C-alpha cells in the first residue's frame, strides 16, 4: 500500500534509529514506574495490585472497599496502607505496571520490523490480544479508568498519552518512508484508530464472546489501516 518508497539507505537508517530511540524512551519511562528498592516490597505491592484489578473488575471502583482488596490479597487491611493511601490511589497507579508490560512486549515483537505498516498493525493487534489475555485488566481499564474525567490529573493520563503517541509517531514515520500519503489530520486519525480498537475490545472481550475477539481484530484492522492510504488500499 505504498504511494512511494524511500530508497536512500541513510534515510532508512536515520528513521530506524529515531524509531528505536523513541520506543526505548517509552518503554523505559514506564519500566521505571514499576521498580522498587526491595524485592519483597515489590512482590507484596504486585499482590495488592493484582487483587485490586480483580476486585475493581468485579465490583467497579466506586463499590469496592479497601477491605475487599485486602481479603482478595489475603492480607490485613492495614497492610495495604503501607503501599497505598486509598483505593483510588491503587486504581490510578495500576495502569503504569500494565502499560509497562504492554510496551515492553510490543518492543520485543517489532525488533526486526522494517515496515511501518507492520509496526502499526502489530501495535493495534497487540492491544486487542493483551486485553484478551488480561480480561479483568481490560474491564477495569476500558470501563472504569479510561472514561474517568480524573485521568488527566493522575499518572494514568500520561500512560494513555504515551499509548496514543506511539500511533501518532508511526503515522508520521509511514509518511516519511513513503508508505502512505501525508494525513490531513494525524491527531484525528490517531483518535479514530484508538476508538475503533477500544470498541473491538469492549464489545467482544467484555460483552460478547471473547474467543472471537482476535478474529474480529484481524478482520477489522486492515480496513482501519486502509484509511492511511484510501486511494491505494492494496
């Protein structure tokens, strides 16, 4: 689906270098969020976070209580306050750990990818597959956290900004490589891609038949990416 090709080896090398620098910075930013000084402390915090995801997915944030999370984790209520100040504190710190895992997995998958189309397709495909493999996290993120008006005031906003920024970056990279024409409004296109993928996740993984979610993604993603080059969909 190319409109032109970039044949200059120096230009290709520069684009590859810029992409690796951008992606490494994104991965490292969120990997640092989940580092802790002591291994025992790190494991206990993860136990609390995992328990909170299950409770929030089941009850929603508003109806969940600290004692529910403590019971799910098998610890005393007071132990949670060694790590978090409230259930909201837990809820708005959770995305960093999961986005860190997602970004790292994505970076590993596209290590040898040269085509921007392949990088972008893999990113959107992995977002759906990650939700399929972590359904409780998906329910928590897409139904509880993402719609919240408070995310801009928390670390979650930066997580979602980075998630969107990767797509926006790849749209521009594809333009530079000549894989598709310059987008009239790359921000709008980014929003459409994110909204469409989120809708696949919400309607399939959360409300319909999760086993069909990847079939839906594999059918819809090529059609969505055709928007990058509507006059040359092949």
